């Protein structure tokens, strides 16, 4: 069970918002249901409202559905019963009533789904470049992501990451780890101190971007709290890493963290393509990436 409160309100499961009993992977099933609505209608439910209003509506109202944000009657009637039933199943307020990921894959809606080869050849090929996605991510609206915490008076307060940058860090912001700090590959190593009892592992992922420029991506790994898969997912989501390299980064990050007392650096091949005129080189990091531990 996890008890952290970080994310985007429109996609948060009720149990994440309540912070009473913790939450598990079923919170991701709720987020998937919201994403399904977003893909069908173009926006997530309650997207027009500020964060605190979204939390209140999610907790007080019945679970949203395809028609929650409709501006006209039968606006989304084109979507069939199978798709609607899948959304209803995912957006159950009681976590134990939602399907697991394996159960969800057996849902009739997914019977005609394409395989990963189709996604790689079609969607990835026509998608925006990593640089475009990074620029888009950096232009997100203030208040879109942050933390909820309770004051001594019992009042719940939303702390936006953007507010912390403008007006100083809040108590909860000091607990978050820096991620996605990108610098040129020739920059000097970066040092950070931590007041935690078990200091986080400071890491640098060195790899080339789509323009073949060597970049350093610096981040921290909190042992016992973070997971290699979670870190890799964040890097992909931020547009810093090609989705085809997620598995390689996950495996080698975990290997390095597990053997951090003896091994400080690991170099590994990537799955993303290399240009025809290039030869993979683990020294020059062409077709390869490197993760190292810094002091």
C-alpha cells in the first residue's frame, strides 16, 4: 500500500485523494478509465475546474462516464455498450470492485486490439519527436500537478509545483525528488545533499537524443520507495526517453541500484533504432546508454 499524494487531480482515484487507507495498483485502473474518457471526448472529466474543485466533485459525485462532460444530448452516442461497460468497470469507487490489469485485458473491448508491433510501426513512427514532447510538457498550465496536504487546523491545502517554484518550497515539496534535469554531456558532475536517514542514490543517465546530442539526465532513486520501472516510466512520460528503451533502462537501473556498493556505472545497448550510416559504439554511446552513480 502507498500513501503518497502526487499526480494530476482529474485522473486521481478517490482512494488516492482521501488518504485514509492507502492505495494499490487499482488506482491505476481508475486512471485508465479516465484516460479512456479523455481519448473518446478529447478531455478528462472536470478538466475545466481548479484542483480543489476536481477533488470535491470526484469524491462527492457518482463516478464520471462518457456523458459527464457532454454539452449536447447524445453527443457521444457513437460509442457502443462494450466501450461504455469497460469505463464503468474501471471507474468503480470501491477499488476491490475494479478489475485487475490481467482481467481488464480479457474484456471484450480489447479482443480486436492491435499488438505492440503495430504500435511501433504506426503510432511511434508518426508521433512527435522527443524534443517536441519535452517542449509541450514544459508548457503545462500552472496548478496541473502538485500535492494535497493537511494543515494543523485540519484544512486541506493544494500545493502546486509551480507555486513552490515561484514562492519557495512547502513542507511537502521538500520530500519530492528532482527528476528530468537535463544538461549537456560535458557538464561537471552535480552534487546534492539529503537529510533523509537513508540518503537517495544520485544517478545520471547519459544518452543521445534524437539529434544525436549527448545529454545527461540527472535524478534520484529513493531506495525502498522508488522502483526502477516507475523511474523509467516517468522518463518516457516526460519525453526524455524513447518508449522502446524503457525495458533496457528499467533492468539496468535496477541492476545498478542493487549492486551500488560494488558497481558505480553500467553501459548497455538500446532498443531504439540506429541510423543506417552509424555503427553502434558503447564508448561513444551510439546505440548505447550509460547510468552512473554520483556522489
